[in-house]
C-alpha cells in the first residue's frame, strides 16, 4: 500500500527521493495539460467521494463525523433553518449514512418488514459514485430481507438465509438510507424503524471465524479546496490505489496518468515534477472544471436532466452516448457530483427544480407571489410519493416562517383545499394567501428563492417527458 504523506499535500520544500518516469520526458506541456483536463473530469466525483469518506468516518473531529467503517449511523429528526451543513436539504426522508469496507469479507445488510405505504431505500454507491444497487420499496419490496454486500474480491456462493447477493466493483461502499416521514408525529416510528436496520460482517452472520482484516490505507488528511486546484492529483492518485485497476474503458487514461506518475506504485509528488509540467497540470484543472460548469449550464434547462446523470456504470455509459454523444460517463458523474452528490437514480427519484417562473424570470417573493397549479388528474405521477420544497435563494437552506413549514407533499393531500373544478393550487409567497388557503401555502422568503419538486418512484410518463411539471405562475 502506498504512503501519501501530508508533506506532499502541503508542498513542503523537502521531498522524498524521486526519479521521474522516462515517459515524462517525452510529454509536451500541451499533452500534459490535455491529460490533466481529462483526468480532472474523470476524477472529480471520485475525489469528492473521498471528501465525504474523510468527514464521515476518518476525521473524528469533523462536525459531520458519523462513526467508523461498517457501523450504522442514522438520524431521525426534522431539519430546520438552523441546519446549515447541507444545502438543499431533504425534509421528506430522514437519513442513515455510513461507509462500508467490504475488502476482507462481505457485509450483511438486514431490513425489517415495512408498512405497505411507507417508502424506504438503501442507495449503494461505489467509489466512482455509481449507484450500483438499491435495496428498498421500489427494488426489493417492503418485505424483510438480508442482503449480502460483496466487494470485487469475493467469489463465494450465496449463503443460506441471504435474500440476495449484491456485488460492488469497489471494496469501499457508501450508503444513503431514506425512510419516508409522514409528519412530525411520525418521528418516533422512524426511530424504531432505523433501529431495526442491521449491518454485520458475513462471518458474524454465519458464526464463523473472521478472516484477517484488510490492511488499512494511510488515508491522507482532507484539505478543503483541494478539489479545485493542483492538490486534486494527489487525492486522485490515492483513490486510484483504492480502486486497484481501471474500470471499463479507462485503461488508456490510466496509462497516460502513469506517465505523469499518477496512479502508480509510487506516491505522487507534484513538487518533484518539472515546472512546466506543474503549470500544465494547474491549467488542466482549470479547463476541466470549466468544462464541467459549461456542461451543467448547457443542460440546466432540461427538466429530465437529473434522471440522466445518476445511475449504474452501464446506465451512465448508455446515457452518455445516447443523450450527450460522449464515449464515457465521466462528465455525467462529474456534473452529478458538482450539482448534487449522491442523487438518486431516475427509477428511484427525479428532482424537477424551479429556478425561474413561467416567463423565465428569477423567483423573488419580495416582489411577487406565485401559484403552482395541478389539474384534477395531473398530480405528480409518483409510485411512492411526491413533494414540493422551498429553499432560500441566498443560503440554499430552509427559511423561518410562521407555520414552520418547509414543504408540501402527497401525504398532505387530504388537507389541501381544492378549487371547484378539482384543481390543486399551491400558493407560494412570503405572506399568507388567507386563512382558508393556508393548507396550500408554501411560505417563501422575503427575497430570492427556488423550489425543488421530488418524485419518488416516478412513473414512466414522468421519465419519458410525457408528463412535465406545471410552471410557477407569477401573481401581483
């Protein structure tokens, strides 16, 4: 296992003995910049994934620390405007988040039988940020089950008592669990459900002797901001070591990076590179980041975009070719990591987002009120549930309001007031639309805002674009 020290991170004057690879002498500055640009687009989500790993399981002093590898970590509570760690928070589904290390042996994930009308999901994410599998309502059902999470090195047969074997192409796996909350009075029930989730090594499940533990990498300390500059390559070098070998279609890039001494058996040492190569790598980072931002901007008006950039490796490879004329899914993963790391795959959930009104004007509740109108038979087509959530345009967080209400959702359907013709009109404004209409009121800040609609288990007509979200219409 390579050792990557903080000396490298800090670019100290002292460096370990270094002999540049022979191929480096044959690489021009332009070629090095091109490789660096491609590597940045490829590696950005992988490095962002490491940032999460560092904060969640490796840095015990992090305010986001959740516990060691292979330990469940759940949080049954309602988010409020005081929660500032995560932007665009979800108030529908309290989370469990934890990292798994399945290198030495698989892990057994246990889930209880769930009520028929409650949505839940375990989203399983590999080091690339592929959503490689789900356990939950829409995939495995609401019955009880035990699921074996296996890394690439395990070739055993399905043990007795295991419902299904789920394989990851990487030994480390991140999980996001979502359990539907029906309202504030439902929190105690959520706590009980979360407490019934289980995770244990296969040997503990079988009652056998545990295999030797996998050697622990020398995890580098995370330096915030490194994802946007030349320090990025040190983290990518480390993560490539965890990946072990290139994935499908990646060998050529890995070979090119090896010519820059990235992803080899040696520690990457940026400071030991020739000056012109250093400048080329810095320029490559800037160009790569600009490409990601341009891709996001180009596709921002596509209401189905979120459903095209999250998913399995196979899904993203197909989506890259069919939707964006790209040979590899790297850009899709990077755009997803930049705009909403760990977003759900389309079959699980989509997120139509309102940034402007029907006239393409920015949303501002200090100047206008707004309405969102659903025809009688045209509510959001979701197999599980849907919601509409308000966010402050400046902070990207919930806002304080007289009702302590941050969303409207399908669980409130019986509380909503319908018009005479059966339409459902939601009122979005900083001031109450009147006592009689307050059940339909989504309070807005006294200024800019945006709204996110979430469809859990979107039906085919939502995924295909046959159904599209109604516009936000500006009032006075």
